[in-house]
């Protein structure tokens, strides 16, 4: 035994390892667990059977006569009630859906060895106050050791998909090596002083170390976190901040889980390397098949702890069918693992099954399967650290296997993902977020096409990173308005400062419009479009992602000025490539996109649509947006598209001969949806002086849809229009109206600003609303003496 191993014999201390007691009968025989309902208020202590007869729970005396010597012992042997209560209260605050189990209702039925546990269970289940009763037999670690399957040492599970999880790729990203992450392994034995583990300074927080399980626990830790040194192998996440363990030897699994939970925080990871006889006899499955274990795991996930759970090894030899989770019914008649069943219960844990090491991967014959399985990984031929019952510190194996070997691979992937999230995004994923990410078909390697059972996918860290599941890929965006940060928002979507149109080319676009130019937040950099000559379009972008974006394609379209600029109104101007858009949200400007004179419509103001596309941050094609749901989701939820419906016009009415005397006319288009008739509302948002006049001119065909709901209106029969007088300031909502599909209504805002006030700038906007969501707006700035930029 090494010096580190001799430090302490107190199983509750923080020393490296402890020796088992000379005699430890508690976990060494089959036991029966009984769960009483919450209406049965038994004291959570040994000897509670004395209360059963008095409380008329059941005929305890008759039961004891049939099974002499039986007694009740509290279910949680080593958990303090106050510790458990504090954890439950915190879990209820953190997870609104959490409903704590009735922990006080669990009791072990202590019996003589000769007692027929199946008969005793049947008798107890006949009592109305008993919720469940199940037999817990001593079982081996979830390991299969096929002596005929030895091969050369390798760690192929670190390799790129489809062979492995591509851990080596994740090491190239900050946090991908597990830096900063905390991890606890629950099983029974380890050799912490192993040459490939000792620098982690692992400690055991609970239980008694079992010498015969040292090899198993050492192999598990080696897969997860063997250090990157000059000997042996390397773990999936070799740079973890904290490696600890809890043993259920000399204790119970629920006590060990709760001890781990008390030492972990949100986003930390707990691996459950144990299995139970789900049928009470020989079929091995995940420990959450037992009710008290389930309640302990659910407490962990409610507290935000990521729990990875070995799925169990069936019958270990494949001579009988493995655990088919979709159809399995437990001894109480419950179909616990089938999400479609009324009996289904979700602990929030990630359940792992085992598959072949060779791709395409197929399920190991003894491994569990079903819709409840969240991931698979190698169940054979795993190269990792090992040990023996005397604590060897230099042993290795190339044949570690079972769901014992698969679960650490998935755990390592989880820790790599969590490390990257925390290091690069500043937050950790919760249990259900992590599980959903692993189950996403885009993020893992599917099993062989010939695999007929459900085993989900093996994590693919490269796909998770490059597919931007974590936001580590580039995230190039265009601002919808000054102040837009690239996040989802409820602000205007048509006032982008990042599409700039000039009548003359700019010599140095980056210096003129980019970071450090002083014009970063200016929305008045554009000229009116000039017909008969080339015009020049510039696009400004930012990157809030985790990686630099190279060769970003910016495509710009033009449309008439409209409150709803749907793809059927877009006309392409062209595309330009930005060679590099760095991380850190550095405002980056494209080269000039020339808008040829032959393609330019009449002089005036237009709406522009800009879309940025990158292979790791792709944008949909306009054709894909000719679906109302897609279009609505796209404009609200995507930041690589923007609209510029922001025009600067002169506030001097003498310069606008097309307007009524004394007014400036602001024409715009109100379209219907491109697919079907829909109800819309127009809102006018004005910021004019109180002395100004504001009117909305609309065609009589549109006015007819409003009926008699409009007041303060004048009809011009000659122009076939109606003019509605509006307040010069504030938001004014017109009545809802139904616009036919592809309708096109031409309206004008008419603005009259007194001459003495025209030296100031004012703003007015019209927005089109559908189901209380803004679908687009036109914004005008009325400014004195508007001139093209030089």
C-alpha cells in the first residue's frame, strides 16, 4: 500500500482510501425494500415496525409469525434528516417541476437468510399502505470481462466519429479538456494512487472502500480523467478541477448518491457505476428501477446535477434476452422505462447502454435497449488504467467492457461539453439541456443501419462543436437597430444601421464605417438611391460566436419601402465576401457591393434586406422563407438577417412637389401576406413637435376595410383616397383589418413641420403587426437640408 493509501481508515474522512471493516454484513445479502405511502407517518428510524399494528397499517404480528425475526430498518442509513431536508428545499426552489419523494417512507426489511423474499414481498404488497416492495440482491459491478476478446492496447474511443467521440478535437477548444469541472464517481473501490491518476488528488467522501472493486473503479477513472503525462493512457478530460468518489460499500446506494449531491453544485457531474436486479432475480438494469434510488437521482437532477447512469448488463452472458426497456414490467406490474406508458417516470438522468467498439456500432448482445436509453458508447476493448485488490499503481487493461466502460465515455463527453460551455459562454447546462443535446441526432453517431433496437447515439464532440450546438461556432450577425446585441429581441426589425448605400464609393470602408471610426452607431450614413449611375452598398457585421468566421458571404436585396418586406418583394443586388469577421464583436465592414446603374429603379428611398451566410452559421435561402411560419420564425429568431427601412428625408415641404401644399409626403407600401389572407394592424409611432400636423393618406379600397371605425377623416374622391388626421406624437393603432394574399396598398404619411422648427430632426414610423408581433416597419427621419454624403 502506498503512503497515500495509508493516510486514513475513517471512511468519512477526506483521506485518499480506507480499508473495509473486518465484517460488513449489511450489503452482503439479498434485502427487501418496502415503501409506505405518505399517509403512513412512521418514524424514520430502526424499529418502526412497533407502530404498524397500532396504526392499522397491516397485520405485522401475523407477518412476523410467518417470517420470524423480521424487523424494519430505515431506508437511508447514513443521511442526516436535516441534510436531506435542506437539499429538498433547495431543489424545489431550483426546479418548479420537482416533487420530492417520500424518503421517510422507505424501510429495509431485515430478515434471516432463509426467508423467502418473494413470498414476503407478495404479502407486503397486499397491504393497502404499501406503495412498492422490491428485492435488492448483491450484484457485481456493471462489467463484462470476455477473456477471449484481448487486442492491442488502444484508445479508439478518443478518435473521430464514427469510431469514437472525437475527444482530441475538443481538446483544441478552451474547456474541452474538462478544466474547471467537478466530478464524482459512485461505485465501491478505486486505487487513487495509480500513476495515471494520482495527481488528481482524488478523495472518497462516503462509504467504505472495497478492495475487490479497485480494478473496476480505477478503470472508470482512467477513461474519464487519466492525466496527460509520459506514462499509460490519457483520459477524455484529463484536466478536471475536482475528482471525488462515494462508495456504497458499507452503506446504501441512495445514501451514497445523497452524499455526492451534497458535495456538488449546478452543472457538476455524477456517474453512477452500479446496477440492480430489476426483476428481483438475475436481470441487471439501471439502479433507478428501485424507488428509493429513483427519488435520490431525481433530487440530484432537480438540483441541476448532471447524472450519468450505467444501463446495466442484462444477464452478463447473453444467454437470455437483455433488458428491453420499452416492454419490461417490474415485479409490481409497472412499465417504468417506457415513455409512452402511464407508469413512466423520468429521473432526468442520462442512461447509457453499450455497443461494439468497431464501427458501424451495434448493441452488445447483453446491453439494454429502448426509448429511455439516452446514449451508447464502447462496451468492449476499452484501454484504460487498472489495479488489483492490493492496490497496484501501474496496471492497465485493454479489455475493460460492459456498460461500466460505456458510461465513463459518455461522462467524459459531458464534462468536455460542460467545460467548453463554462469557459467560453459563461454558463453551464442543466441536466435536461445536456440530455437533449446528446439525444439530438445531429450531435452523435447513429448505430449501424442493421441495429434493430433503440440505443440512441454515441456523442460526437466535433459535431456538437462545429454544429454550433454550444454556440462555439461563429455567430455572425447584422443589427436590426442601433443597440441590437444579436440576441432575440422584441424591438424594431427594420432599422438596421448595418446596410449603407452611397452614391459614390468610399475609399476605406473599414476606417470610415467600422470599429473605431466613430460612426459605429450611426443610422444616417446612407444616401438616397440615385438613378442613372452606379450606387455602392456596404454591409457591417459582428461576430458574437466562439470562433472566427472566414469568408462570410453577405447578400443584399432591395424592395419598395414597405411595412412587410416578405421574400416575394425582394430583388437581388448581389453578394460580397468578407474575408474575416473576428470574434469579440468587432464591427467589420465589407468591400463595396456595386449596384449597377442598369438595375437601379427610379430615384428615391428603398428598403434593403441583408443576409450573412457562413458554413458554420448558415442562413436559409429566400425560397425556404416563402412559408409564413418559417418566415415569422426567421425574422424573429435569426440574427444573420436584417432589414433597413430607415430613410432620411428633407423636412422642407417646398422640396416635395408631389405632396399637398405645406406637407412632406412619405410614401410606403402595405402588403398582404404572400400565402393567404391574414389580419394585420398598422401602428403609427410619431415623435413630432406638438405644433406639427400628421395625416395618413390611404386608398379608399383600404379605407373600406376599416368601415366606420375611422373618425377625423377626409375623403378625396378625385384621388380616391382618405386622409386620417393623427396626433403628432405617441403611438396610434389603427383598427385590425384583413388583407388579401399578395395585396398591395400604397399609402402616404403627410407631415407638416412649422418653418421655425425645421432646424431640428424628428422621427415618424409605421409598423405592421400580426398576432401582436411586429412583422416590419418603415422609419423616417425628417432632417433639415438633407444632402448626399461626400
